[in-house]
C-alpha cells in the first residue's frame, strides 16, 4: 500500500483561522491574516474544533493518491460521500496477462499469510487470471468486440482482492469524521491501515487541525457499546506514540 498526500490547501491552518475570524471582524482578510501569528492560528483552530464549529474547517482540503489497495478497500472508502474520487477503471484498463506482465495485481490479507495459505491464494488468483484471459478472448472472437467493450464485462470475473489506485479529495471536516470511523479498531484492517497513514501525513501539515483526530475513544468514551474492542487505553497509547514519532 502506498499512501501519498499529493496536494493540500496552502497553509491549511491559516486558511481555517482566516475563515473563522472573518465572520466576526470588520477587517479585510489580508489585514486579518497579518494580525494572526502562527501560535494564534493554532490556538484559534484548536478552539474551533473543541467547540464543534466545524464549518470553517471545511476550507482546508487534502488530496490523496492511494495505490496497491484492494477493490474491497476502495468499496468501503467511496461510501464516504463528502469527497471527490477518481479511480483506475477496470473498463478501460485491461487486466489481461499480456498487459499486466503475467498476473493482475492483487492484495493478500495478513490472515491468509498467517495461515500459511499464501501460495494457495496465489494459485486461485492465477486461475482467475486464466478465466479472465479466456473470457476476453471469447468475447472478442464471438462478438467481434474489443477494448472497453470487452473489459467492462470481463471484469465481472475479477475478485475483491484485485488491486487498484484511487485519487480522492476530502476537506478537513470530512477527514476528521473519516478518521473517527476508520482509525477505529472496529474498522476493517486495510481501510484502517490506509486511514492511519493518511492521518500521519495530515498531522505533519496541519497539527492543530488534526491534534485529536482518530477513533472516538481518543476524545472520550467509546460509542461502540457491546461492539467496543475494549482496548481504549491501548488505542490512546498507540495514537500518542504516532504523535510522538511525528515530533508532536
Ligand atoms: C466499522 C464499520 C462497519 C460498517 N459496516 C457496514 C455494513 O455492514 N454495511 C454497510 O452498508 N455499511 C457499513 N459501513 C459503512 C457506513 O455505514 C457508512 O456508509 C460509511 O462509514 C460512511 O460514513 P457516513 O455515512 O457517516 O459518512 P459520509 O458519507 O462520510 O458523510 C459524512 C457525514 O455527512 C452527513 N451526510 C452525508 N450524506 C448525508 C445524507 N444523505 N443525509 C444526511 N446526512 C448526510 C452525515 O452526518 C455523515 O456522517 C460500516 C462502516 C464502519 C466504520
């Protein structure tokens, strides 16, 4: 998995602070920004988030590219509606062995590896590759179609394990919500791993915006009730360690 923070709003914390100050000031935005020291900006942002005044936080956006994740993972990701997505197409990009250097890329879950089933899993993927190639060839010859007309239906035989790449943009408000749900121990391992990598990268850029970001248990008690992992203390330690390693 490769998680890349490709672009973000220039000076995201200052942008959010300016939005917040503008609401209550007679000054123009340039004057407001001149008056705001780095320390003042961070205090203002922390205060906004603490008080739940999250609309100003929407002015800061972050664009990620994630590669080497499964379709199972991106299916969960795109359920988050307050975001923009562009994903590699299985309609236009052929997964044929001749185009993919032998085998379409796929993700093997850790449990499969830990169970010693890695080779068994790889063999199944090789079989799916054969089926996909066969289906492409049969559709081409029997219907005299090619390109996306073939791939758009041949993909029906591909598994959730098939690897993909996706670019997406979320504003900081949606990111805070996303981190609450997806950094939680209850989230599925792959999207959780991705969310934690995303969290690390935005914390470096905008520490005050994402200071308390992460699962709900970092900020109070776990809302999961009977489904709680029961490891709130462990989680707090885990995210504190991340903060420490980032120099926070
Ligand atoms: C542990 C876990 C297990 C899950 N299991 C399942 C499952 O079994 N089946 C399943 O289908 N999904 C499942 N999901 C997905 C989940 O139901 C949500 O679709 C997903 O987490 C997106 O979150 P969201 O809807 O809060 O937020 P987003 O889409 O990210 O939106 C952010 C917020 O905007 C507001 N909002 C967005 N759209 C609307 C709207 N149309 N109307 C009103 N308010 C809106 C809401 O306040 C929402 O919380 C699971 C998620 C998690 C974290």
